């Protein structure tokens, strides 16, 4: 695992060198689900400060998924026949999954962050099993993705998805359920065992009680029932009073601001920069970086965007050692491939990629447990690795069958302004490889092997030797296809 040791010694000071292709692509792979050749080229030479600010501003202004017609339905709106109702629910879910998949592709940082928060404030659709609850949960994450973390924490805890998933809908004043209170501190804000007690959890559960009104029909949004609220005085973090839900959030962020800020910034750091913030001995510069992020978080009253801006503009983020050290999630694997090549796709492509992600460990709206997907090394094992290769190849084959010319177009674009007339195939192949992989291939022998694959359609003639080859020839589109099939099998393709 030495490849993943975090050797980054750069600081949070702004990165002031004009961005090169490698760093622009690095930014887009981490900030969203990568970008096309044209988008990356447009960023070359820009400053990190202006480009990051523009991308954050765009994300904050991006439209949210509009409410589907069924957003406020209950079970009463479905057919009485169970089979028909089930089919309607499945259709709704697939349509909404497609909408969210397109949002992930289109909205860069906004939905990179909404997806991040879905793996932080975890719920599982298979537990609450209401599309309506899912819509309002995702809407909450989208609205607050780059907003205020305190507001996000408060609002997501009152979504019906969360109230059902962590038993808040069963938290009655005379019989408190501690499940949500425990996860609020352990997983959502401070981290396990970080300056709270078992008694704090018990008292907090009492203060969170009362959100138990579930209506007569299934899939009715949960509301507050004052008769189910615990009206006793509660002592939380040394503060005593007849506290309710809002009081819990206020006390938490007032009394445990440092713990919360550090825990969240550590997760952001490991998500955006490096999966290992310290080595096995707890050494490394990352804790200092996280300290700086946490100070920014607190001084901005837990606004998320200032922390993201600071981190993504920093020398630390753009350091050579931060590039290509995170293993792609299944969604990264497919969506990055789609955006980097610029190949044409439709809703069925998006849905097929979502389904394929589930096959290799990342089922949309259903993280495996309340701790969420553990990311990075979790994505790689013998079965998943084979699945990653085969499914990526299947998508490339479909793209080629649908329109082989787009492979030629991609190869020309990746090579540069003279991409159509370059007569050396190795130059074209190297350009494609270096665009698709964060740091290219590891050795020149690896490049040579890839060049051989790219030359394959012309192996038995001397077209290269006579300098008569270029990307306009008949089989050049097939050459790019063969090279991409080779690239998606490389270890470097698994990294971002």
C-alpha cells in the first residue's frame, strides 16, 4: 500500500501557478465527474482561484431536480392492485434515478456534494421504501449541498427518509429511541467517542422525541405530535432545560463546534484530496490542513462553500502527490469515462450505468450500512475488478456500435489542434492515454505496449513508415476504440 502513503507537504496557501492540463483534469475529476477535452482545454492557463470560484458559483446557482408529479403522493394515490402499484413505484424510481444520474453528470460540484452528503447522512431506500421520502431527502441534500452545514444537519434529520431509517418516527417521549441521537453525534457531526457521553445520547433522544405522526396512509410524510414529546428537563453537554429538536442542534453547534468542524473537514479532505489523512503512526501534514479548514468552517458559521473554495484553490490540493491517488468509485468509473470521451448518451445509458454501478458495489440510494460506502480500497476486490473491466468494455462497445466516428473525433480532440494531420500514431496514442489517465502510464514499456495496440489495424503494411497515416484514415476510429479497450484494463485507469 505504499503507493497510497500521503507524502503531501504543501500548504493551504493558494496555488498561483497557471493551471496545466494535468491539474485542470485533476480538478474536474475531484470536483465533479471529470470533463471533456474541450472543457479541460478551456481551463488550461487559468488561475486556480478564478476557475474554482467560477465552478463553485455555477454549482450554487445550478437548478435542482424539479418535484415529480408523485412527490406528495401517499399509498392512496396508487392502484389498489398490488402488482400494478408495485410496477408504478418501480417506474417512478427508475425515472427519478435517471434524473439524479443526469444531475450528477450535469451539475459538477453541486451534485458531487449532494452525493457526498448522501454517503454521510446515510439512509437506505430499501428500509423506508417510499419514493416520496427519497425525493425530499435528495432535495434536502441538493438545496444544502454547498450551503450551511448546521442547516443541513437540522433539515436532513427531519426528512421522513431519515426519521424512518434511524427510528426517529418511533421516538416517543415516554419510550425514547436512541438510534438517531447516537448517529447524530457518532457519524454525522463529531465522530465516534469524540467528547460526548452515553448520558448525552440518552438525554438527546428525549429532546428529539415527538416526530411520530405518520398518518393513516402509507408514505405519508412524518410530522410532529406534541403529545409524544418528552417534556422533562434534559442535560446535554452540561446545558439543562426542556430542550427540543432545534435546541439540540443549537447546543451541538455551540458547545461542540471544534469537534464537529474537524470531523467534517477530515471527511472532506479524504474525499477531495487523499484517502489517508495520516499514516499508521498518525503522522503527516494533513492534520494541519484539516485544522486550517476547520478554522475556516467555524469562522464562516459552518458555511460549506468557503471551506471547499479554500481547499480546491490550495497548493495542497494541486500538489503532485495528490493527483491520481484516489480509487474511482463505480460512479466515477462510468461517468468519468462518459464525460472524458464526450460520447453521445441518453437516459438509457445513464440508467444502465447506474445499474452497472450496483453490480460492482455502489447501489444508488442504498449504501450498505449507516456508515455508508467506505470508499477507495473497498471498491477493489477480485470480483469487482473483473466487473469493472468487463462493464467498461461493454459500454465502449455500445458507443462504437452506435457511432464509430465519435471515437475518431475524440482522438483528434485529445491530440490537439493538429490532431487530424499528425502522422505519428504514437503521438496520438500518447495524447489519448495522458488525457484519460491522471498521470499517464507508469513506464515507457507500458506506453509501448499501448502503442502496439493502437497500431494493430495497420500491422501488416508500411503506412506508418511512409508517413501517410493520420486520423482521417478509414480505420482510425477503430484504432481509438482498441486503445480505449486497452486503457480501461490498466491499473492507472482505476485512479483519479
